C-alpha cells in the first residue's frame, strides 16, 4: 500500500461495493433503525456471496 495515497499497489485486491451511508438517512426512530438494518443486510449478503465464490475458487464448489 502506498502510504501517501492509501492506495493498494495491487489492484486485484481492491473491492468497492457502493452502499449508502446509513448516517446520511433523514429518517428517525424506527425508520432510521430499519435503514441501518437494510444496509447491514445488504453488506452481509455481498460479503457471503464474495466469501463463497472466493472459497469455491480456492477449493472448488462444495457438493
């Protein structure tokens, strides 16, 4: 990682999934909590899909 730019020297290991920032939500109370959970669940879904594909690429698909 380049300390001046905080950028990886190896772009193969850079990933970006553009999730909304729940702190930017204008809702309050239960609606705000619902928005945080929606984004959290989206991150979890992408992470699990990534992890599964990464595992499969290393050891092959599970049968």
